């Protein structure tokens, strides 16, 4: 039988408090453009196709990078709600999320100075199926907003170091 999410949270929290040097986790994605604006991205054993819609010059073979950011935020919210609801003993029968973001395409296409290429803002609607009181759900929301990794990435500046170098070929992706 699989461990409960409450046990996962408690055991992991206790382990990390006892051995904080083991808290660092590294995640990696390797991407290679395969034609047009289409890219194949590998993360762990998963291969994702990323592309732009035809209106932006792509072939529509998969979600585009900004849609993946929306999906990452939506699913991270749901995972964080589930883990912490169970850890806090707050009943949660279901959770779903809708995330919307608006871009000003002038930023991406260098059509106007001073226009950000990224989202102008995001709206997140989380729907909770729960018999918990409003106060318990607010407590859960507060915890999720403090501990959702993707939300943190989007709300706070994250140091990014980029290097560009000449290569003879793109990165090799592992065989699926």
C-alpha cells in the first residue's frame, strides 16, 4: 500500500530537518530544436514536444513555452494543495485550477521598445471540492501560497545564468 500524502510530507519534513544538507534537488530539461519552431524536450524519462501555433510561425505540434508555464503553475498548485491538505488534516475531495496570462506580442517580436516579452500578469482560479470550513480553506490557501515552488518562481526573481557557445550539434536526447 502506498504511503499517505500526510506521511510523505511529515517524513520528508522530518528527514530534511534532521539532514538539511540532503535538501538540495536538481531537475534538468534538455531541449533540441527539431525543425521550424518545434523542439523536443526531455526531462527524466519524458519527452515533450513544444511548438508555436501557426499564427506565431509554428506547426502547432505541441504547447508553446508560455503555455507550459501556465500548465506548470496550475499543476503545481494542485499538487501543493493535495500534499498540504492531507498534512494539515483538511478534507479535500478534489482540486482543479485554471490559469490565464496575457502577453503583449510586441515584446517577443521587438515591435516596441520597453514592452516586456513575458506575461503582463496571471490570474489563477483554484476550485476546491471540500467539506472544510472557510477558515480551514483559507489556512490551506495561505500554506499553499507560501510553499508552491512554481508560484515562488513566478513571484520572485530567480537568478539565471545563461551561456551561449558554438556547438557542432545539438544535445543528444535519450532514446525513449
